[in-house]
């Protein structure tokens, strides 16, 4: 590697002005975009090293997801489409913050410590969302990749899940799919259409209204619409002509529990909200009296899991199905899954990598955060078994058909990461097959009233939790205060945790009374102070 070149480009074009330290958090680096230029240059170099170490293609995505427009961020994607390994998160943080004068030595140290062969080939896929700062930040990353002699494929403006998909396809010789955006669109649409061949649509209407958060999802959704034609009408609003994530998008709708700006006023219309980089999705509608109803990640998870369970039973295959949630999952959903659907459910810490990892322990693992990030992961051996069963003429027709339906359903899923648009097509497929409208879907269980609050404290890191954030171990005494409060409310449950993306503590409370939940959450917040 030409260290002189790396050093001189760093100092002359992408210097670390050392304004603020940044940290590789739950979803990569996030900060005001003007703090990130040198970070992107250095992450460009780091992806090349990671690619050499893994002998595989690595992804680099420039996005700040549901944050406001002036923010931006970057995350690295490991070869199997998963989030960067945590040991490398520390390396990334250190590399991002050192002064320019130490850059070369730091790189040499990484190469030595991580046993990287400098002569190995490298390949990096990069993408960015629609933020204005994305272009120049992507130039900084490209400068870093070039300086380290890496091979780049720049896909320009794409969704986060598309980037994950492209990384996986590149590392699996196309067996997961074609490593192009068109390959992605066609894979999902063809799978959806093969499901929609089945008759029985009853109450289902093939029209949805999509709040695209004025982000990159609008572009992808338009591309889907072009191929889908009238198989599914996607009426896109907040399609990029307004400010990104402003009063719109999945995060806004989920947290504020109200429709986004420009939402159609017509009652009982099936509406979908995605976030700024299209990796989260939630559904909502207004009823006849204009009351807002939210169908969040928990709802989507239960819809998918219940249909998968039905197909697995019909197929008579031995497949272990499981569902992964976080502490934010509504208690009513957890009860419904374990007691009614009788599907094993586990709770992990917040953050996609924790859920994804846990879901891989099942033959078929469904994972969703309540905020709408989630997907289904299927073991390769299990997928093969299902495919074989779907063509085995010795099996009863009912079993074969169920296996074949399972195969199509799994093909609609972007298994590499939670994907708002793939999940939306999956929900649409299941609603179609079931012949359900959104009201029927919602009927399966009733959410417990719940409230989330943010609390500003001097040092959020004094809050330490265990048991997937459900128990607070520090500061001492806080958990017993929370326990006392919880005991006062019927079906009460509450927890606190330090946010991984903002300098605040998050409070979650739920109980069976909508008039009391506000007070309950406020009391827990007060205990944190
Ligand atoms: C990030 C995570 C998301 C999590 C959220 C929690 C990824 C790709 N994204 O957006 O899964 O729900 O952080 O934020 O891991 P918080 O720590 O601020 O509550
Ligand atoms: Zn996102």
C-alpha cells in the first residue's frame, strides 16, 4: 500500500479538524454531516483492509436513516450482509478520531494486529441515501478506497437493504440473486407474483398509500411500481419533494402515534410508512371516526410468523420456527405469539445485529423490532429441504403445495437485513392470500397502551442494564423504584435504557389503561432523574 499517498491525501483533502470525537454506535457513525469528511475517507481505507482480511466484498453505506437532513452517517457491512463485527467497531472508532499525523501508523497497526495480507485483492460496494451531503461524503470514501488501491463498485443512491443485498449476492456468486439493483427488484416482484397467482382475495384490495419519508425509498418504490403494474398499486406520497423525515416516515409515525404529513384522509385506507433509508416499515390506517390505528413491527412479525407456521404445519416438514423481539415489543404481541400462536419467542437487546444473530439460531427465524425493522432468516439447509419437498412427487399434494408456497414466500424476503419494501411486499402477499383487509389483520390481538419518553441526564452511561435491557443494574436502587411503580398498574411493564444513537435515556412503559399510561411513563422518567 502506498502510505505516502494515503497520508498526503488525508492531510490535503480530508484532514481531521478534530472538532468532535465520533463513535461507531449501534448503526455506525452518525453526526452532523460536516463532521464526517475525514471519517468517510478513513472508512474507505478501512473497508479495503476488511475486504482483504475477509477475502470478500465489503459494503459501505452512507446514511443517517430516520435522522434529519443535516445529519449523515456511515456504516460498514460485513460479507454475509451482517453489521460490522463488534471488534472492528472499536477499530473504526479509534481510526476515525486519531490526528492525521497518526493515521499511517494506525493503519500499519491494524494490518499487523489483524493479520491482514496487504497483497490480497479487495472489493468494496458503496451506496448512499438521498441526503445532499451524501455525494461529497461518497467522494471522500472513494478517495480512501482509491488511496488504499481497493476496487470500488459505486451504486450511487440506493436503499440500505439494497446495499446489503448487493454485498451478499457478490459474495455468493449470484446464488442469492443477481448483484444488481434490477436483480433485486425482479427477485422480489417475481416471488410476489407467483404468490398472487393463488385465488382467494376476498376483502383484500391491491392498493396501498406509501409515505416514503421524502427519502430514497421513494425511488425504489417507483421502480417496484413500474414492474408491478396493476398487480399492486403503490400510491407514493412524501415522495422526495419535501424535507427528509420531516413530520413523516416510519419513526415519526411510530413514536408520535399519528399519521404523517400529506397522509390521505380517507378512512380504512391501508397506509405504509417507511424511513429515510428504507429499512423500517410500519402500517397504519384511520377508522370511520378518524381514529388512528398503528400496525407496527410487532404486528408485521405476528402476521408473518402465523402464516409461516401454518405452511410449515401443512408441509409436515420438521422445521423449528422462532420469533425474536426486543423489550420494546408490546406485551400483548408477546402473549399472542407464545400463547396463541405457540411459537417460541425470545427477547434480545435493541439493535439489528442482536436480533439477526439470535434469529439465525432457528431453522426459520422471524425478527422484528417494534419500530418496524425486521426480516426472516432461513438456514440454507432448511431452504434446500423445503425446495426439494416442493418437487417431491412421492409426498402428498397438500405437503408439496405448502412447501412450494413456503419457497415463494421466502423469496419475497430480503434475508440480508430488514428491508421496508421487501417486508411491505411480504405483508401484501400474506394479506392477499388470507383475503384480509387491514382491519381483519389488526383483529388478531389488541395492543396494550404504551408510551416512550426521552430523558436528558448528565451521563447516560450510568444506566446499565441486563436481561435484554429489561432490568436495570446501575444506578443501584433504580430497578426497585421501577418495580414499585410497575406493581401499581394492571399489566404494567416498564424499563429504561441508554440510547445507542442519541445522548439520552429512553423510558418505555405499558399498562392496560390508556388514561394511566402517560402518568406511569412520567413516573418512571422521574425515577431516572
Ligand atoms: C439503530 C438500530 C435500530 C435500533 C435503534 C435504537 C441498526 C441498523 N439500527 O437505529 O435497530 O432500534 O438504533 O436506537 O442496528 P436507540 O439506541 O437510540 O434507542
Ligand atoms: Zn433506517
